[in-house]
């Protein structure tokens, strides 16, 4: 049974790493779940409270990044309040259309929001691209944080 739980923990971590790039999977929570499961199976001998708190804090930063990345990208290029709302709504609606929806949803939402504010198509497109770049940057940061979490897990297992 112990081996099966370690395999499940490894699968959760691998799936979480994939989920850091694929928006349909909750990447960082899966990585943390796998780490916690491995620590529990090990009886917390190698990975104690402080390690879990440190890895969990990194994971919390990653989850926050996931929620605000596209909105920050839009805000960085001076998006209107409606464009920020549009980016958020576009992200939620895009979740129902798979990966293309998750990639295009924030862009389309910000674009439509900016257009509804009375701005030009060029300005709205600029805001949409800024939103998309924020989403791309957020995805890269989530991937780095996920690998950092797994790396710290590995370090704790080696040192413990």
C-alpha cells in the first residue's frame, strides 16, 4: 500500500507540473497535494512542518499569480476598469471552452471591455495583447514555482 501511495504522490506532482502549463488542471495545488501525501506516507520524517509551510507559501504565491496575472497585464498597459472586468469574465467563460478558451478568453474579454469603454479598436487590441502577455508571464512564473516546490521537496528528502 505504501508503494501505491508514493506512486500516487508522484503522479500528483507530475500532473501538477503539467497543470502549471495546461490551464485545465489545478497545477500548484496538485503539486502540493503530492508533496504532502509523500510526506504523510513517510511519517513526516524527511519533510516536517517547516518544510511544508515553506513549500505551501510558495504554492500560495503561485495560486495568487494564477488569478491575477492577466488582470495585471491589462492594468500594466493602462486598461480601463471595464477591460479588467472583461479579462476576469473572459477567463471564467474561457474555462468552458478548453485550452483555446483559456488562452483567448482573457484577451477577448479585455478587448470587449475596452471597446465598451468607448476606446478605439487599436487601443482595445493593445489592452488585449497586454492581458495575454500577463497570462503568459503568469504561466511561466507558475511553472518556475512548481519546479521550485518539487526541488525543495527533493532537497528535504535528501537532507532528512
